[in-house]
């Protein structure tokens, strides 16, 4: 019987993941867009999401990658859909750090994610939760994303937004728990739309 890879643990040191070869991948443009959208979804689900991310970076030992809120924002601005973007690609360690941060946040929000995805919840309450998420996410997208981009316009169209939001919540639910880091990394590296 072999031990599970240490890359499944979001709190494992990044250097250890690099030694295992799990953090050598660089995300494509689509992967960066999706990663940032997942982080926006976390912020929409948690009113204190930005503060919680800073706290989680300290808990995970990611202060070298994100010593403060500004550095975290700079890494997220590699998303070309943002109003303010940074050219170039994220390094593999920065990418791995963002993936681990997202998985940690997904673990923290899992009860809420489960409620959103549960078929056992009363339909009226479930619709209210989705409507609240929709409004918060729309506000964040309008505030931070470039509205002239076609992809951003699709995120704001009601008929397409619902399906995209459900995929984001499902992706966050799958990123939680044991193996979440590997599942999320594989999802972000997948070139299919």
C-alpha cells in the first residue's frame, strides 16, 4: 500500500509539490480566466472573501507568494478579462499557490456549496440562495471585469450566466476535500472549452 501523494494537501509546502513535479504546469489564458472566475465566485459566496483569502494565505504558509492583498491582486490581474490586466504568465509556483488557496477556500465554504447543489433543499430557499449569488457575482464582474470583452458580456447574460454559475459552484465543490488540489489543477489545465 502506498501513501497518497502530498499534493492533495493544500497546506503541504509548495517546494514539496515542486519536488513531486505537480506544480510545473503553467496555465493557459483560458485556465487563468477560469481560476480568477472561481476566486470571484468565492468572493460572491463569502462577504468577507477577500479578507478570508488573506487569512488563508497565512494559514497555508503562502506569505512568500502573497505577502499582502496587493500582491494577491497583482497575480489575479493576469486574467485578460480584467479591467486592469498584467501581461505575461503566472509562474508555476504562483499558479500552484492560487490553486491551493482556492481549494482551501472551497473547503471552508463547502457547507454552503453543498446547500446550493442539494436537491433536498426547499426549492424556494434554493432559488433565493442562487439569486443572491447571481447578484453578488454580477456586481463583482461589473466592477472588476472589462465589459467590452465578449466573454464578460456572456457572463452577464441571464440565460448563460445561470449555467456558468452552476459550473463554478460545482467546480468549487469538487475542489474541496481530499484530492481537491489535483482535481482543480487537472480541470484548469484541460484545454477543452
